[in-house]
C-alpha cells in the first residue's frame, strides 16, 4: 500500500496515514494490520499497548464520529473501523496473529496440512480414536480413559503454546527476510500440529456433550 | 445518575431524537443541558402503547387511543407487531394463533396483516407508532424532527434490523443509527463515570430478551458478548395466565372464548393488571368483566412464580453463554443493570442476583432507560457528547452456504462491528458468467438450521474456463449490524455487480413505494392536525368573548365597536367547521383585533375592582 498518497480532499502530497496533515480529512485506511496499529511486524505483541491503541483509534475512526461529515469520510470511517476491529481481533490472539503473518508472507495455511498425525503422538492418537469408537458404540467403561487422554492432550497444547511463544521471540530476533522465513516455516509446522490436537480435543468434547445431553 | 459533558456550541443544528420502539410501549427522548429526557405527550404520559388501529375512515389511531379499540375493534387493531418484524408467515405460525388479527396470503417473505379491506406489513404498522412519536417530539420541541436513533433488541438479526430501518424511512425519519437496547441502557446509567469495570445488562421486555456483557473503560462502552431470545418476554407470561383464565372460563361457564377477539383482549387486560399487582403485593385477583358476566380468580405470588418459573429460567442459559463467550466468571461482573418492564417481577430480580452474585441496579425506570440511552447515543452522533463511545458486536455469526448444505462461517458472533470478511470465489463450469452466494446467519453448522439472510448474484463475469475467474467478495457488517456486500474482479480489478435478493423483508422499491404513499397520507394528517389546532384556538377566544359580552365592560363600548366585535365573531363562526386552517386563523386574528378595546376595558374594571378590594 502506498503510504505517500495525495489527500483525496485537498490534494496535499504525503497526506499522512489517518488524517490529512493539511486539511485534517480522514484518508483511505491502510489494509495491513500491523501498519494500521502503527506497530512493527513482530509476532510478540504487547497486549496492553494493543488494547490502548485500539481504544484510541476507535475514538478517532468510529462511524459515530462521522455522522455530520462528508459521504466520502463516512465511507472511509466505515472501512477503517472494520479493518481496525478485524485487526484487533486477529492481533490480540497469538494463533490468529501467527496465521495472519504466515498468510501475508505467502505461506499456505490451509486445513489440509493438519490432517497428518504428528509422528511422536501416533500411539496416543491411535488409543484415543479407539476409545472414541467404543464410546460411540455405547461402551461407557472407556470414559475414565477418555478423560485422561483429553487431559494429556490439553497439557500438550499448553506445552505447545509455550513453545510457540519462544518461536515468536526467535522470529522477532532474526535479521533479514530469509532468516525470518525459516522460522515462519517452523511456526507453520507447530500450528498444524496444534490444530490437529485441537480438533481431536474438540471431537472428544462434542461427543461428551452429546452424550450428557 | 451521572452528569454529562455536553458541548452545546453548535446547538442550532438539527436535533436527533432517541426512540425506543418497544413491543408493548414506545418512547421518544432527547438530550438537553441536564441530560437525557423522555418527551411527554400532551396528556403528560411518557409511554405510547405500541398499538395501531385502522379506523373506519381509513386513518390510523395510535397509542392510548387505540388501546380501547383492542377490545372494541380487535380485528382492525394490531399490537406487539415488533414480534413480526423481519419475519415470514412460517416463523410466527405458533404465536399468531393468539393474535386476533389475520395474516394475509402471500406472507412467506414479508408478513401482510389484513386490516379492514387492506393489507399492511409490520414496518408500515411500526411506522405509524414512529410517526406518533415524531409528532410528539415536534410538538414538544417546537421544531421539525427528521433524524433519529432507534433501539432494537441486541439479538435482532439482519432482517429484523432492516425492517426497523424501513419503518423509520416510511415514517419520514432518517435512522442515523440502530442501537442495541441493553447497550443503550448502559449509556443511560452512565456507569462509566463511577469507575472502569464489567457490567451485565439484563433486558427482559414485552417480547424480547437480551443479555449483554460490557467492559467500561474511560468512556468507551465495549460490548464483550451478547445473547438472547427474540421471542421471550412479558407477553409469554401474559399468554400463560391468559390460557389458565380461558380454561377456567371454559369449565365454569361452559363456553370457549378463545376465538372471540373481544373476550381474549378483555381477559388479557385483566391478567396483565393482576401480573403487575403481584410485583408489589403477595396476593391479588384476576378480575374480568365480559358482557355482564364476571370472572374472578385469586392468585398468590407463590403460584404465579410456579407458573412462570420456566420462562424466567429460559433467560439464564443465554446469560451463561454470554459469560462464556466473554471469557468471564460471574465474579468478574461488577454491576448488573435491569431493563424492561418484566424486570419488576421479584422472581426475575432474585434469579438475576443469584446468577451474577450482584445486586441489580433498578434506580432508573426500566420502561424509560432504553429511550434515555438512545437520546445519549443521539447526542454522541450529533457531536454534543464527545467523551463516550459505544463499541457493539454482532449477535449472530455470518456465513455462506458451501458444498453439501454446510455453512462456512466468515464473521463470528460477538465480533465488534463494523466487521468485515473477504472471500475469493471462482466458477465451476466453463464459460460460467454468474455465481450465486447464499448468506446465512446463525450458529449451527447446516444451512437448514440457520437463518437465510439473502442470496447475492455476482453477475457479468467474463466467460473463461472453470476455476479461472477470481472474484473477491467483501462482506461488511456496519455499525447498525446490517450486512452489505461488494465484489471485485481480481483479474481486471473492476467492481463487480452484485444483485441482492433478501430472503425476508421488503425490497428497496417496496419501501420507496410505501414512503410515497405514507408521505401523501402524512400531508393529509398534517393538514388535519392544523385544522384541529386552529379550532382549539378558536374555542378559546370564542368562549372568552362570550364571557366578555356578559360583563360590564361590554356596555362601555361604542355601538360601532360592539358591531365590529359581533361581525368578527360571526365571521369566525362561519368558517369554524371548514377545513381551511389558514382561514380559521385569519378570522381569529380579526376577532382578536376587534376585541382589543373590550379586553382593555375588562382589564381596567378588574384593576379598579382590585384597588377597591372588592371582588368582581
């Protein structure tokens, strides 16, 4: 996105990213989430700062502030606040944030890749699937075992999230695009495995709720 | 109640009013220097019952005047029309069994109510209520009112919101914002001034239930989660009591009255009164008179609570879900605000205290708090209030139909609005020139379990092999919670045309036609009102002159002066029954001029009498 645009209203060059520095009219929003928040492209994000920035940008951009302004500014305000809200939703969640960065960097983050079982978990996954099948057929005796597996996988998720946090810091510390891409590739792997386990836990939960209902 | 920092430097610009368009009652409010105020009617009443009746002369009667017609003209009188907004006949089959009015044929996409020989859609009926509120505001403020904020249940879907906006347009109001009722209530309480914190707003009205959880921070009201049921409210309680009463009557009198509109409305009135009394006393009687026969039944609060317990319990599930969605435990809720007439019921209050472990706020009148909040929001939009901002959410997830009748979610519920999502579509057949997109709202996975919102037809795609076209579609939910769709051809970068076919509701053309029709009617209404007002003025001066002619002062006038008064009096009486308000006003002025001397004489007589210390 060209940041050095002319103001749509008064034509001032290098108008500024939110308001024109000359006539103060609202400009077309930038679509990149990090740029929008005026933050560097880093995977670790200061959540308190993000929230503060969200509130202050909301106050500047929300359509409620543009009721009595020109049609063009109303449109930009609607567009800008929808990007602001979407960006805040994505950036405050570490997983969505990482997926966003991967997507912007051109990585394919489709669901397909999470169909493969992580090799080190083959045995546990196999056992869990067996237990699930038995429960579906009405065998309640597997319940304690199922509960235990569920806890185990939840622990793995917690562990993974801690690992992700480290990978984020590693990414942010790299100099140069190549080095960063290499870390992003690792992160993508972690995310795929994480999604696999998450789906598994969801399936257990769904079955247990259906059974209790 | 808090004070408001208001910037009235631009006071002369157009005023925006706040309207609570309720299932049972509606109100209009505005913001002045002291804060938000509900605008009373000429009789001093704050509430306009949301009742609309079509009179024999084809004019509408609205509010209190229509209330009696619920009984006398039940087939031409509509109430609780909010329950029908944005819905099709199949949606409301169950509840319209209890309604005395008829649903006409062809109501699949928009309900058409048969009144007299004509048909009206719910937005047209609501527009009558809005017009009444508009006139009330205009009479009180002494200026034309054309812009409004209107509140809707937080859990209203896209079609219900659109229908509300349509109603505003038909009534001649530009609806600048639809605000969710619980959020509006939190604005009225001004809880942000006290401290930052988390607030739950529990809103049980006549026909709808909402729960919203908000975080307040330096004047920002951020909704974290909302939930509810658009078909749960005081009406359900009334129907429960009504059914019991009708059963009683059937066994006592041996007569089934459930098909007599007049009887049902009479008994409904009686059970509502009993319900309201039970909020303040432990025992009361349902007391109804119908065609000279009396029905009476004692009811204790204890029995009442047994009867309604499951209705109250139905509100708790959405409350728990909202807390889960907000990621909060009940302990995290600092304050609870109660909204809607049904929160006067002690059982409701105790259920809410137990659930949230906090004593609910009930300081503001639960019937008025939403309208007051709408007025605050109106002042935010006008720029008069600058230290507050509402960040609301969409109550329902938005998705599109994919293969196998499955819904793929694009915007999740409780996303802050405005919110958007983009999706790239392609063609599946060589040379295909349009793509149909089916948009739905709801939380379930299958299309059949979600609410169809609209079908969008992307047209004019250049013919090319299957899978080559790349059309980027942007779904945008605005600050009113209403969806719009735009599309762009990624290969050419040009805007793509999108044809919208809403699944429920009126098309733009239909609304336009209704605006034109209602405008013509509004002109008549306006003229009729002018005549009425002119006659009231004429009555005042006629009776004053009558009195004066019998006084001593009359005799002090010369013959010519007396003749002039008589002439002007005569002339006014001649035009009094005519339909030209200008002419009536003109003759009033003439009479006023002719009686000036008479008035002075009377004044002098009065002064002389006062000086003498005697009474005249």
